[in-house]
C-alpha cells in the first residue's frame, strides 16, 4: 500500500495526553533503537503540543499521523510506526540509506517504487540489510533522506542479481501528499560523513563481507578531507616527485593508496599532454583521452584507477585542471565532454619531465588501450506519459511527463487490466477493451470494430503512443536523458568518380567513440586512407570516411572489438546483400 500517494481526508486533530505521549515515546524508542533518550525528547518535547490526526485514504484505509509544530513527524500504518522525511532530516542516520539520482525522485513522488538499476553503488559498498527492512533513500551528494521504503530483497540478493529488479517498495517521499500536509520545507544539505571509524568499530558494526569496502571508503573519506585542506601543497609535492623521477608506489612511507593514485594520475596526465596529444587531435573526447593517451602513459605494472583517487571521476579531475588553466573542456555534444584547448606553455606542462622508464608511444598503444579500456554506454529506452495516455497510468500514481522503462509500462498495464477485471473470462490471452483503452489505444476507425486485444498488442500499442526518450550512461559518468530514440551508428557505401567506392561512418560520438581514433585504428587494419570530415547538418560532429567498401572490417570492429550492440549499428546488412548479388 502507498498511503502517502493517495488522496485523503483528515479528521480533526486531538492533543496527545501525557500517558499516551509516554507510551508513544516508548514505542518509538523500541522501534528505532538508534534514537537516544535526548533524541526522543527533542522529537517529542514534553511541554510542547503533539497532535494525533486520523487520515483516511480514498479506499478507506486508515492512517494515524503524529504532528508536532504543524509537521507530521511519524505515521502509523497497520500498527507499525514510520518516520516522515521531516523527522529523517533531523536524524539522517536513523535508517540504513541507499542513494539514487535526482531524476528518480520525481518518479518515486509520482508513485513508482525504486528499482535496483536506479540505486547508486558507492565505493563504501551498500548497507547490509535483510528483506523487509525499512530503509531511507537519499540523493547523490546529500545525506538528507528524500524517501522511505521497505527492502524487497536483502543486500546479498541485490548484488547477486546484478542490481536488477525491484529494490524497495516506497511508502513515503519528499513532495508527496504526506509531506505537503506539513510546512512544505525542502531537504537540508547534509554532507557525506567524513569521520573514520577505528578498526575495532569496523569489526563490531560491519559483517566480514562488507568490512573491506567500508574500511577502504572511510580511509578515502579521511584522505579526501586532507586533500581538500592542502590541495595546493599536495600538487606541489606531486609535481616535484614527478619532475625528479622519484618512485611513488602504494607501499611508500607516509603516503596512502589514495595519495599514491593521485600522484600516478597527475604523472600520466602531464605526460600524455606533453608528449602525446597534438593540436591537430583537438577537440578530443575526454573518454578517448583517458583510454588512448593517459592509460598508455602508465609505468609497467601499474594502472590508473580514477575511482581510487581523491577525484573519483575523470570529469572532476579535468575540472580541477581547467581551474588551473591547463586545458579547457566543453560539452560539444549533450552529455559528452571534449578537451577543446590545451595550454602547452603552462608552467606545469613545460616543467614536466617524464621518467626514463616510461614506454614510448606507438601505434599499438591505441589498439590495445582502446580494446582494454573502452566500455560501450548503457542505453535504456524510456517512455513518457502524454496527456492522452494518463488515464491508463493514474491508478499507478503516475503523472503526465513521467518517464518509464518498458518493463515499468508493461507492469502498470498488467496492473490496470487486473484491477479493472478486463482479462477475458473464456480466453486469458485476450483483454476486454473498456472505454479508457478504447480512447487511449484505438484509432477512430477501429473503435467500433475492436472489442478484444491480445496482451502483446495491448502493450505494443501503448509503447507506440507514448513519448519516446532514451537514457545513456557512460562508465564513470552520470546518466544523460535525451528526447527521441538514440541515433544508431550509420554506415553507408557511396560511389565516387571512376567507379571508386568510399565507406562513411557517422554518429560514433554518441557512443563515446572518438572519430579520429576510430579512423586511425581502421586505417591500420585495412591499410587504406581514412579521414574525418564535418558531418553536414550537425554542429561539431564529424564522420569517418575511408576508401573502398570496408563494411566487413567495420562490422567486426564495432561489434566484436568495441562490443556495440548490433541493434545500434545501421548499414551492415549492405555487406550481406552485395555478397548475395555476386
């Protein structure tokens, strides 16, 4: 049941008598042992008014609210007590918390449950919870909870499933009707914890399976704090260490693994800019810079792992370098950043000297680096609810404009059909067309003829009539949502003068592939001339053009080498058709 998302009417509030107040305080203390006596006194002060309000949902379900200073602080459902977001903002660590992205909050407030793909996996590891445990949901970068829900599976089962399926049945969220019955204040900004627990505390509080992740995270938090306080001092010492060729490893004295990774990252970054990146390479996709230039500068036996550095993400590291005016980064394509300018005269680049043991650049580095480190983006089709389609989704608590996955749409359609008893009694493969389905899914010419629809036809018609969008998530980056369907990588063979053929490839940038690097790699494999030319009608986009009909080679490169799913590549069937003609 989702009481917070129902329309409700409330009965007049009653002031709690002292005996009832004492019993409530005792019940809250038993339900939430993390609250101390002082916390309970702060939550429910003895000398201040505390009201009880009976709430009735539109289906007649009763809900009890406990209100202090006009804000609901607790609600009771089926004899169980739950905190509201107003209470959790005062005691953010009351419940085990799972993080998600801001766009997910709107869906939850509209009535959706939290699916596991929407849960952010922090470097600390997920909290250890069992199935049925009440949990809080927070947004990335802020510990202030924005929702509460019941875990549908344990943490072990979440991880074992590959973070797929439903994670939490959401009971109450920020911006729902329960929240709106209070003062409608917004969540405070509560920074992530920066304290480091002792090893003894770790042993007591965490299971052995989670201990390593948690301990490593706490160490990283401490190092992050130190890095923020003395960032300039660290950079100076790192540059001096690199310039003098001092060996800096994870086992060095007085240097943490995180600091060692920062040193290695800075060393590889400056070496890549000074010795590998050329002006003609710009603009250069940041993802291509990482895998084709920076990674290949690593000393033998070492590997840059940005997640283990104090920066955590490449975008944050490059932002710091941009603030130091070493380079300039721009978003030439929505959601995809590129390095557009490098100041090779900057003192940090000019004074950098590469260690003697570093390998020299070679054409093999591009091939191997790309193969080892490129990961295709995760692409999810999303479907927006239009005004015409709203009647089908209202019962699921959805709002106009909400974005749903295909599985979400299917689940809500099935739920609507079953709630309204539309499954055909004699043949369960068919659904009876009621007035809502008729208006939403049938054309005018069909409305008098069609009385039954097959399940697949029902869902297909629904998806076709919704507003299409897609979400792209590059490894290490936040998801980006764009309208429409993603353009596939398009391959076309054209005939030029003297019966010569050329093969053209476009839209590589949308999949995190740098056209210049792709052209170089393709040229090496087929021994033919390849160039990059501006893409007509598309700002700041280019297409790769290579001599001859190279469809088979391009297909192997995209599908086998870069692991791009076949459905996102257009034009490979031309190779099959031409071979059949022969």
